[in-house]
C-alpha cells in the first residue's frame, strides 16, 4: 500500500509518518506544499521526511497557484467570513489538497493522509476537496483513529521511537502561516477574555509602535485583479509580498475573533493578514465607482454564501464555481485605482478613480447648478415609491391606529 502524507516536518506529521509505516505497513510518500510559510521549514521538510522513512519526499511551490486561483478569486467576491476573517487558512487548502491528489496519482498511491484533528475545519477542507477531485481516494486521518489525545502523547511516542523534537521552545498556542496570513489559536488563546501574548505577532508591528507619519499608497486594478502598487506593476506573488511589507510596518491586518466552526463549536482565532487587508479595501473602493448599483448589491448578497463555501471546504463544489463565473464576469468593469492612507493599524480610503469604466458622473452628482438632472422629476418618483406606504398608512388611520 502507498500513502501520500501532507507533511510539514513538525512533530505531529513526523509522528504520523512513523505511525503510518508501523500501523499500515505502508510505503509513505510525503508531500509538502509551499504556500509561503517559513522557507526554512519547506527546505528542511524533505530531509526530515527521508530521515524518518519516507520513500519519496515531494516539495511543490504552490505560491503562484495559491494567489491566482484562490486569493484573487476570493477577492472578486470581497469574501470575508463572519465580518472579520479573510480566510487565509481556508483559501490555502484547495491547492494543497489538489497537490496531494496529483501526487497520489503520480506515484500510484491509493490513499492520502493528513494531520488535521477531529475538531478542526481543516479535516473537512482537505477531504471535501480530495473527494471532489478523486472520488475513490482513501483518506487516513490518524487523529480520528489512534488513541493519542494530545501533544504530550506525541512527545512520548517520539521519544520511544527516536524521533527528534524541535529544540526551540514551543509557544503556548498553535500557528499556521502562509503567504497571505498567520493564524494563532489554542493554548493561552482559548480564553476569549485573554489578551494575545506579547511578541506573538510576526507579520505586523504593534500599531502603537508603527510610524508616526501616515503613508499614502495607490493600488491599481485591471478586470478586478490587482496589478500595481504606486504605478509599478508586480507579478501576483511579488505583489502580495510587497503589500505584506508595507501594511506590516503600519500594524495593519490584525483581527481577534470568536468564529463558528463548521462542526458547530465556537473557536477563538487571532489572525494577521496585512497585504490582503489593503487589497480588500482598495478593491471595494474601485468597485464603488465601476459597478452598476443592482449588480453591486446582488454581489453583496452572495458574498456571505460564497465565504461560507470557502470556509466550509466547498471550493470545488458546483455552487462555488457557478458563483465564481458570475463574479469573474462582473469584474470585467473593475478597472481603476484606489488611494489608501495607512496609519497605526488603520486603513482609510483617500481616493478612487477609473479612467475607462467609471459610472460616477460629476455633472449629475453635483449639488451645484447643472443642466442634466431635473430636480422636479424626483416628485413623481418619490410619490410612486411611497404608494404602498401611503396605502398602508391610510388603512391604519382608518382602523384607529
């Protein structure tokens, strides 16, 4: 039997690597997706995997796919889960799951395995995506099979079988990092009243320590896709990296939420998403002058549904793909640029414009004298719009209300 294991190189997946060989008598191929996490972790993963018995150690750079196939499509929806979470973890899972499935097909493996726990969302995301792409794939989730309950059990297992543990002290919370964000949860963060520990954040400075002078930047869009910063064009990955740098130094992108997991429980998560926070604000600003009102409002109605689909692991579902086709279509008109003011953790829109597709007409919108808009036309419009209210009002008065 051959199994492809999603492998980070940490304690959990190293124990799983050994456990799969012992319990399943399997040949294990590890798969490490580079989605922008710590590059030393990516570099060391294959060496660690081969050291502990993997027959092959595959490392694949998915950063371009992550940005263009997941981050930018979600940006078209202005996707945000429960008002705050930009879903940096959720959006990285579809391309990772696809990589696992493709690796299984390449090496003739009949199963894939992952280290997600039975309480979390990631087990759903990995498995829903895998089943959509390869319906007959077998999935092994050791945390749902073995008797081990937590990290102390895994440490004992590692000591028993000579698996080296990280020498650096482990923080009192778990982390998941990629090009888009870092998430922090568990440990001391499980108390929703407790402040995040000092020194926890890695992508953003403390807003109180950010520069005392604001910074103005301009982000340009073509067909809804971000293409430039301050009139300089960037490739997709480099654009995210540069925005992470700019926003990070101003302490932008931190959120602390209690969210509703797909399995039904509430969970406290702390996130920092610097660059995509800027994109989220800038994109909405350009849309405000380029999208027709009813199209804009219709898109806003489906945004929560789209966000739930991404969060709940339904990226490869027909409903998400159908919504994406609509969203991509309306982005054809989203051409322009937004000017942002960055200051101590905050983002303010300082301007927006489009040279080709603006629907903002100063001649109509002005409060000064104009030759375009006949203000008396509003009388009939309002009376017609108020017809049902007037009818109801008269009925209520006649009934003595």
